[in-house]
């Protein structure tokens, strides 16, 4: 049985990794094609209106803009695979030197959201399922529905009005840090962005945990466990929760994949120096290498988080781990 479980996990991991690599390859093609059809010309954007035709032609040749699109894509892909993410067209600095600090800031933001957002969402989902139809269930469900209906920028602006400007003046409304410094140097600037994203992700995790837990608690084997005299706490934690958590893990993965894109809006609202604000700046200045790097990295994060979610779902669910679902 242990060997069967390991083989199921190994096959799942290999299949997901291969599909993830294929997805990243297709995303790289789409991203490169999209940057090729952007209005304007990279050489013109760099040199400005005062550039001479000779200088424009020289820069186009330097950037390989005079070559066919397929050749440009191949050069870009081979450089990226070798670890060279290119040079920014705005300041002529390596893209990696500008992107890596922003990735660290955004990763800090998402880790804090996971630490402060996921446990309460799961705990309240379990509590609401156990007290289905009672006051706690009704109240939390209504609040979660209201949170889900509000876009990220509305929540962010509302928190700024409430906690930073009009009502209270407890927190800084803008997440400003000196260039090259980590956001951890000023922890107070993290509170509003983290709180915004926690409110955004709470309703989806809560509602899935509640629905999955209700379905499992109504199953036959839970009724059998109750008839055997097993304590209610043991039934919930050892029998119901492991089978109800798998769909919630998938929703958590989808939520974080969504946050990888939604963080762009939140970072723009708060002026947070993360990958989202960097992408907006790159699009505004038509910095093609930075755009390509950031979008592919976001796609890689999406693929990685889904692979991790599938693996966790198999590990925590006995039926999936032993492969009995494949034989039924």
C-alpha cells in the first residue's frame, strides 16, 4: 500500500511538471507575440524624438529588432534559459537586478497574507459547517458574500479612508520605501496591503471549507464513526477534516494564483514596491524585456502553486494517496 501511494504521487508529480513546462513554453510564445504588437518602437522609445535615422538603425540592430520575429524569440528564449533575463530598455540595467527585489517584496506580501488569511478562513469554515444554520453560520456567510462582491481596489481605498486619512490616522496610506531597501524595514507599511488581500481571499477559502465540511459531515462513514461512540472532536479532526481539506487546498492555490495578478492592482493603490507596480511601470515605459520577464515569472508562479496544491491534496487525502479513486 505504501509503494502504491508513492507511485501515485510520483506519477502525479511527473505529469504535472511536464504539463507545467509545456504551459510555460506556450506562455512565453504568447507573451513574446504580445510584446511584438505593442504600439510604437523600442528604439524610438529609448532614443526619443531627437534620434537620427542612423542611430535608430544602429540601435535596432543592437536589439535584434531588424531580424525576423522567430529569430528574436529564439534569441530571447535561449538567453532566458541561460539565466540572462535581458537588459532594461529604460535605464540599460540588467532586468534581474530590478525584478528580484520587487519579487522579494511581493513574496513577503503573499506570505503574510497566507499566514494571516488562510488559518482563520479554514477555522471559520469548519465552525460554520458544524453550526450550520445557526447565527455564526449566517453571520459569517453574509460577511463573506459582501467581501466577495467588493473589488480589490474598492477594499483598498476603503481601508485607506478608514485607517489612514478621514476617520483614523493610524497607518501610512502609501507604502513608500527608499530604493534598494526591503519593505521589512518599515513593517507598518505592510498592514494595509496585507489586510486588503486577506479580505479578498477570505470569502473563497471560507465558503469552500464550509461547503466541503458540510458534505463530508453528512457522509455515511461519519455517521458510522458517530455510532461507534467516537468523540465529536476526533470525528471532525481525524475523519472529516482530512477528506474535506482537499477541495479547499485547490481553492487556496487558485486564490493565490489570482492574487499574483490581483496584487498588481493592490500594489498600484498603495504604491507598494512589488512586482505588480514594476509591471505597470514597464508597460507604461514600453520596457519589453522587463514585461516579458515579469509575465513569465507570474506564469511560473501560477504553475508552481497549482503543482504544490495537487501534491498537498493527494498527501492529506487518504483516498487519493492510496489510489483507491483510480480503482473504483
